[in-house]
């Protein structure tokens, strides 16, 4: 009898996990809290080469590489216009909405059932596995439940009521797409500017459209209601003020943006003590959210999906498979979280910190390039034909 998994969350991790499980011979249903087209916060994201290669395992690489643009170079400068460093980071940048739609449509094409408007509220054990209960009063039963439900995961708190909250890292996020403007640079490169009061990044799409984001510092974590009250025009005014006097095209890009995205807080998870219970497990941001500064959030979730499917394929019991999954993944993902935190700390260090950052960054990045110091992130590959054992590490 084929196993059936209940997957909570229809962002990136959910559909990819469903397709990985399908390749492993496991049936699944994906339950998404929002109606179709409600793709959550964000503007665009980066898939690093390791994430793209994990997609290749599932024959999804070409699908994704038809979207977005290459973004394999990073150029960094400060608010005075001084060039600081350049480095290569093979990756592709994509609109979130485009990636979500492509993955969901492909999952459905492959036979995955995706249910919208199903907000997960509770779960309980059954004689054969687990029952999920949703806010509309409906329920579903399966052999196991996978929480791909993101930073504010309900699955995580059901597995461990004492699970820590996500750590706020002192930065806000917003961004958008600007048309009809020419800015310095060329397609295929990220341009990062350490402004005196705010960090800014932009890319130039081959069409000429400029994709951008900004990270205004905020020592106070804003409540969801407070963020919702900040209109696009208030964001525009705030950002114009933050970048006043800085060298770079930031103000021109912001002025040319028709609609600035609603803002959101930036978080990470240094560690989540419990990833699984008898019949439930968490993946992606639910288990190990990393700051966007790592450029690895989506890639880590995709890697999780493939590795978990292999563990469930090769080990007979859910608990053994979940334990192997954690052993194979925890050290790597927590190291990525630490890496992302260090990168994020350089975005709003204060005047003294900025002086030493600008002094050290050229030398640091030169050594990173020379020693290929980030190979541990980008060279990671998953071989579907490897067999997972109970003591896997």
C-alpha cells in the first residue's frame, strides 16, 4: 500500500517536497492556507547553484531556468560611491510569484493534489498515522505530516510547544520593480550599496527593468498591523530620506517604481531543537529560517525536500527516516544560518562599524575568492541513487 503524506504549506518547499516524494513512490496532498494567487510577502528571490542542482534531481532545473535572470556576480560599494569588492556567486534570481506558480502548476501536472484555503490548526495521532485539522472544520488523514509552513510554522509548535520564536535580526525589507530608467551596471550582476543609513540592492533584467530591495534598519520589531499601515507612498518617502546624500541610483530607482511592496520584518532561526515527532516533521524555513543575506533560503528548502524523500524511500519507519533526515541536514543548514547572520550584520553596523567594514571587506572578499571559501555552500550536491542508512551522516 502506498504511503500518503500530508504537506502543510504551498510555497516553495511544499510542492517541491510533494514532487520529491512522488519520485520516491509516496503519494501526497498539499494544503495551502491562502487562496490561489495569494503568494505571501516578497518581491523576488535568489536560487543559488546548489538549489538549482537539487532541482535538477527532480527534473525541475530547466523549468526554473526559463524564469528570471542569471545573477552570478556581486558588486559592492558604499554610500560614498567607493567600490569595495566583487565576487562570484552562481545563482538565478526570479520573481517569487513566477516561481510559486511554476512549481505549483508542475506539481499538479505530475499528479499532486493541492488544496487552497486550508489553514492548518491542529493534528492528532491515529491508528494508522496522523490527522490534520483545518480552520474551516475539515480534516485529512495520512501516514505522515510534513510541515513546510514557513517561519511561523504551526507544525513546529505542535511538535514542540516550547519551540523558540524566530529571531528578529534588526532589519526591515521592501522592494519593487522599476521601469523606464537607466542605471549603472549590466544584466547578470547584483549591485549592493551599503548606504550610510540603509542597505540597497538591485539587478538589471535583460528587458531593462530594474529589480530592487532595501533593508531599512529598525531596532524594534514591528507588529504585522504596524507594517500594514505603512503605505507604498510612506515607504517611498522614508526610503528617499534614508538615501539622501548617498552616491548611487537608489533614489532614482525608487522614484521610478510604480508600486513599492508592503514591508516585512527579517528573521532567522539559529536553531530549532526538535524537527520531528512520531509522525510529523518540519522542512525549510519551519526548521531553519535563514536571513535573506545568505541567499540560501529557497535553496535550503529544496535540498531538504530531496533529502527527506530519499530518507522516507530507504528507511521503513517514519521516525527512523525523520532522524536520518535531521542528521543529514542540521549541521549544514545551521552553518548557513550563521553565515547569513554575519552578512546581515554588515548592513547596519553604525558609523564605527561601517568604517571597519569598508576597511576589511575588500581584503576579506579577496581571500574568499582566492580560497573558494564558500565552496561548502555552492558545491553541495545530492545523488538520488545514494542509499540512506539509519546511521546516516
